[in-house]
C-alpha cells in the first residue's frame, strides 16, 4: 500500500451520514473492540513462544475443551468492553449466561455478542483464527438487561464483523451500508482500509464443507454437496474443495473469491439436531456481512437473519456465501 491509508475511524467519520448509528458512543465501542483485537493479535503472534497454547482442562458451555488462548481472548474482550462505557451487557460463546456490566462502571445501550476466538481447535497448528462480533441495541425500556434483549432477529443488528488473525491481521465489518476490510499496519498500529466495498461474486468456484461427516448426513444434504462436485451445476464444472475447519477463515476466503460454506445438521449427536454453529455469535453476524456484500445465508430453509432466537446459545445449520450458490443449495435442501 502506497502512502498513508484511511484508518477505520476516519472511514467511519467520512461515512457517518450514511450510517446513523455511527455516533460517538458507537465509535467508542468500535475503538475498544479494535484495541482488544490488537492485544489478541499480539498474543496470537507469539503464541508458540509462551505458555498459551494447548488446553486449560476446562469445558465451556458448548461442551468443548477450552484452549488457553481462547480463555485469554475471552478475558481481554470482557475486561476491555466492560469498561467502554457504552454497553449494557455482553454475551460470549464461552460463557453460559449474560455478562453484565458491573454497577460501578458506566453503561450504555449497546449489546455485544462475540465468539472470542473462532477456529480455536486449529490454534496449535498455526492456522488462521478470528474474533466474530455482533453489535445490537437494547430493545426494552427496563433499567436492567434480560435474556429477551439478546434474542433479537439478525435483522436488528446495527453492526457485525470479524477480526482475522493470520499472516496479517484484518478487520472486516459492516454497519449496514456495505462491507469494508482493513489491514493492521504493525509499524503504525492502525487498521488501514485495504478492501473497500467488498462484493462477493454472485456465483462462486469453491465449496467448503467437512466431508468426513458424510455418513451422518441425510440424502438431501448429500445431494446438495454432490451438486457442487458435479459438472451439472451453475458453473458447468466441479467447484474446488477448500475446507480449513476455521469458520472465519473459510468464510473470509469465500467472501473474497466466491463460493459457499456449508455446515449442515447431522446425526452424530441426537441431542444437537440443529447443527453446530451458534446463531447469535457466528451465523447471524456473518450473515449480515455476506448480505451486505451481495451474498446470502440460510439454514437450508430460511434466511438466517429472519430467525428469531429462542436461546442464547441456539445452534443452526449454515449455508453461506455467493448468492446464487446459496439459493441453489437451499432449493436442493427442500427437495425429496
């Protein structure tokens, strides 16, 4: 990049008239979120040099073993965001219940829902991981926050996005007026605009799914995946298979190149018949991003952003990516 690029805050101020929620409070929220991500990125870069790789021995609310860097990212986000002065509560993938703002700290009317370190099972292998976030506003007039305030449809999000920690650290986000990507320049410590107005191709060339679970899929799911592997699809030739196993990394690649990511429901665990990915902290924020970039996201039946959550950690199947690919996958999931 030549010259001095536009920072996130400069970009937000330039487009403030087009994004009414970009007030001083929202700017403060985003500033603290960015600072937290910089701290996490720093630890990710030196993870192999200090004792933050591996498992803590604890189990999170999802029944998964907690990794040390996961726990660290979660603690950083909670600590920093509780002190931002603009939130009334938070929810994290790692915490079973709502995270309240202590009474001795200033509060606002924003809600933050996040996955502190998506793809954490890949940490030890040095694979790209990320932080996914969703920003909403408190819906009730009550002086306190309840679960109902969090159980909003994805259409109610005021902003959403993710930080990607890899060969470079990136921020990709939307406030409902397009999608923009910023890359962290370590020499100045700022996220600079590197991917303005991201648009996902209408038809992609990549399909991303964990085919090791084929034996657990129903026939409609098998037929849907086989469609993208055949030469009878929209492209007239097989899509390339690319699956990292880190949602934010797979999504980011497909967002730039075009393609579809699929995490369908399967029969591995009868207690979890609705898929693995979390609606509020994974599916909904990425659905807002992809739709703003011209793509689509469904659960195989309906638009992700139209789903009314019934629980804080509700899980859903996810078909997300290029618009025509997702529409075709959703159509095939309705057949038979």
